[in-house]
DNA sequence: TGATGGGGAACTGTATACAAAGTGAGGTTG
DNA sequence: CAACCTCACTTTGTATACAGTTCCCCATCA
C-alpha cells in the first residue's frame, strides 16, 4: 500500500460521509489511473477497510468488481494487487479498442445531436487549453471525457459498454508505459478532427480517424521488451551452461 | 426459484464434495443457458446457499461474478434475478459479436495448428450427428465448443475474452427468443464452411462467413416487439382518454 | 370496487469471529 | 555459504449475527 495515498484517502473519507463499495471502486480506479497506486501495489482487505472506514465485506465486494474491470489481480488466498498488464496485453488492448471504438465512431457519425456535439467540442477545447498551460491531469480528464461520451452515446449499448472498459484499460497502460521523456500524450488536432468528421456524418472517415489516433497513441509508448525476472533467469541459466 | 432445479442441484451437491463460488457460477450459468432457470427467476442468497450447502458469503461472491457476466441482475436491496435481455439488447449483442468474432476469425485464418483444426472438425461432425438424431442439448454443446475454441485460440487474448462473453450472451438470448416452432437453431454446413475457410487461410472469407452465420442465426429468432406491461399501460391510458 | 396504508415476513447490507492458507525472517544443516 | 526447514505472523475464506430495507398481504376507507 502507498502511505501518502492512505492519508489522502483518510482525510477525504473523514470529510465525506458514508462509503459504499462502488465509491471504493471509483476511488481505487482513479488512484490507479493517476498512478498514485502503481502496478503491483498490494491492497490488503483490512488495510483498505481501515482507510475507508468499512469492514472487509465491503472491501471484498469492491475488489471483486475491480478484478472484473481488470484493474486489480485477485488470486485465491493471496492479497489483491494492482494489475500490471504485460506489453503483449497492451498491444492487444489497443487493437481491440481500435476495432470497437472505430465501429462506435462509424455508427455515431451524423447521429449525434447538437447538444452532445457541443459538449464534445467544449471538452476538446478544454483539453487543448489544459495542454497549453501544462496541466496534464486536467488534460487527461478532458480527453477521457470525450471518449467516455462517445461510449455512452453509442447507439449500440453493448459495444458502448465494451468501449468504456477498453478506454479504462488503455488509460492504465498509457500511464504505465508512457515514455518518461514525454511530458504528455497529447496529439494535437486529433480530437477536433474526429469531431469534425463525426459532425459531417462520414462514418468511414471517422473510423479511420479513430484508428490513426489510437495507432499514434500506441506509438508514444515504450513497448520494447524489458528484462524481467523470467528473462534474467534464462540468461543466468545460459551463462551457467557456458561456463 | 425453480423447485425441480432445486432438487436436481441438491442431489448433485450431496454426491459431489466441496463447492466453491466458481462452481456455483458455472452451475447457474449452465442452468440459465439450458433454460432450467428461466428469465426473471428470483435467486435469493439464502436459498441458493441451502441448495449448494454453503453460506451467503460464497453465494454473494458467485452472484457478483454472474452479474459481471451479464447472467443475473443484481440491484441494491433486491433479490438477484436471472437477466432477461431486451429485444433491442439482443440485436446489439449479435451486432457486437459479428464485429468481434469476425475479427477473431480473420486473424485466426491459416494460423490454427493441425491439432486444434482436428478438434474443431470433430466438434462440427458431432454437432451434425447430434442434430440428425434430434439431440438438441448435445448439438448446442458441440456448437458452443466450436465458438469457445475460436475465442480461446484467438491470437489477441483481449478480443478472445470479449468473444467468450459475447458467445455466452448470445446463447442466452437464443434460448430466450427462439421461435417456438423451431426444434433447433442448427444451420447446416455453416460450421464446416467456416472451418474450411479458416483452414485455407482466407481471413476475409472467414470473416464474411462468421457474419453470414450470425445474421442467419439472428434471423431464426422472433425479435418482433411484444406487448409488455409498459405497452399495456400506455394502451389502457389511451383507451381511458378516448372514452 | 378500487385505492391506501399498516405491519410482518423475507431478504439484503454490514460487521465480526474463527478457520485455513500463505509469507517471510531466522536459525539449522549439508 | 547457500539451501532448506520451521514457526510465528499476516492475510484471506467462510460462517453467522444483527441491522436496515423492501415486498406483499390484508384490513380499512372513500
């Protein structure tokens, strides 16, 4: 567990009122997204319970939900941990999102009512402004809002729900694998261009736009294979053979 | 709850040994698929606990999982019920499955090793045989196995998991909306044709094949709007106005 | 007849106790 | 010195008790 995060949560909980399992899900999800809870962080039930002022029953339910959202790993008889998707899974998640969000965008083109379009454009503008003043958390917030709005207004609710899940998962891996040299994963004009094509009702153009956007985003990540414990083992093994 | 199902489960549980939450998930899922637990059936925690010989804790966990699989509806302070997807959702589920399974098939074409292909062909043959002798439960079993194998061997595990979910959901709605006049939802040659194209490595042909198959399947259902309680209300309301 | 409201049964929400499993530090042995 | 074993401690799994909510029958009243 992360101690700074503890105190923050404790303060927030004291100020607020009752806490339900869904509240815990949202707070943990957000903490993972913003990397206040880095991958592999242990999340013991009692500790979480103390932090939120509830018993293990509630925490357990929240952890089960978070596991079904692919945010935490819950294995029998072991403490739940913040999930760290592999590089392979990261690629696959992006590919799945391209497929689903592309289709949603294609279906949505020309069908969004003026009010939603206006909201989308506002969010796109706010994202640019946040980027220009260097406020990355706000920028991410507005970017996520755009994609969540698309998912929410998908004519196909099943695809919409799948997209919501995929947006969350890609956000997590972006935070995880972002090149350290990059201050932001902002892609200038990508969102405005997409909104333009959605407004003009060109479904296939919108689909292509989403595809490009997600390919560009994936390209901003550092997805080169890393030396991990397993690789280390095999290397040491080979060294031993050679000696 | 369904009384016949109760007794059946009770007998099975007595014969077997320990029961975990995952066992309950599987047994309930199967019972829903085979319509031994029809839509809207109430699933009280204590009753399920008695049936399986475990306490509410375990049942609750199982119900939460089933809810995340879209098999049951779990709302606060109300008994869990077997979900009854609407006609609208049924159409959307089929559409989503066409998108995902089409992509999986396209990626899988030409990449399946001989062993898996052999298993798939065996299942297709067994399905035909089951159909010819009128054994619908066995037919469904083999058909499901084919689609589960495709999901399982998807090179993209994320899409594979999504497909597993969608196969389950379409199976449930097929059981729900199957035209009563039809003894079976068997589509002659659809599966062998798909396997042929997968074997030949023609991705786009495989995708088209999956699309056709799922469109045909959807066409076998009776998805005309029904008079439900809400419609009844509006009709009665209008009658009252006219009088 | 039909609407309304009380009240008890049924059910879920939460906390807690105990059992079982895993984890890790530190000593022991080859 | 490293591998291994042990034992105490930590953490999860399951059952159960009690509190709070909802559901539904039925008596009451217009």
